[in-house]
């Protein structure tokens, strides 16, 4: 996969998050999601350029995603908010489940969106780029089929 393909994935995620504007009235939440995607995909690119093993690159990307989540809580709430990270995430998920769009600015909602979008970016980067470059296309097909079966089984 060439650099243009990697850039296309980042742009696609940015456009996806841009379309979530009606979900929340908090522009900072959408910016945090775009930053998380750029950080996760950028870390994956750096890991591949350094020729790190797939597991090491994935671990680095996961650590960057956790760092993005911590920063999402630290900036508005300070260190005390980080100590309540799990509680803030639970509150955000509850606000998403029970609220109506557009959701008011809320640190928990921002955290939930960052974790969701960053996780999707990590998963996409792993399947679409890392495993393809490693030649593990059968694994990509297997994981994709299992994931699709899980999603369809859960909703149908």
C-alpha cells in the first residue's frame, strides 16, 4: 500500500467524523476524534517505517489511543478526571444512550467518541494496511468475515 492510500484512510475517517456534526454540538469533540485518528494512524505508519513487528506496532497504536483518551479527560478535568476515567466513560456512554441529538458538550461523550473512533482507526489500519503489507491476507479475510458475522448476528 502506498502513502496515498494511508492518507486516504485518514481523510476518510476525518470526513466520517465531520458527518457526526449533528450528533454533538461540541466541535472540540469532533476535533479530538480527528486528532485521535491522526495519532493512531501516524503511529502505525511510523511503526511500519521502522519495520517493527506487527504486535509491537499494534501495541504502540493502542498506547497512543489510551494516551488520547487520557488527554481527552485531562485537559478539561485535570488529574482528578483521569483518576475517574472509567466513570467518565460510563457517564458519556449513558449520555449517548439516553440523550437526544445534538448532545450538549460533555467530557464523557467526547471520551466515548474518541475511544470509538480511535478504535475504529486502529482496527482499520491493522486490517487494511498492516496485515496486507505483511502478506496475511487470509487472516484479513478471516477476521473480516468473523467481524461481519458478529455484527449481523447481533442485529439480525
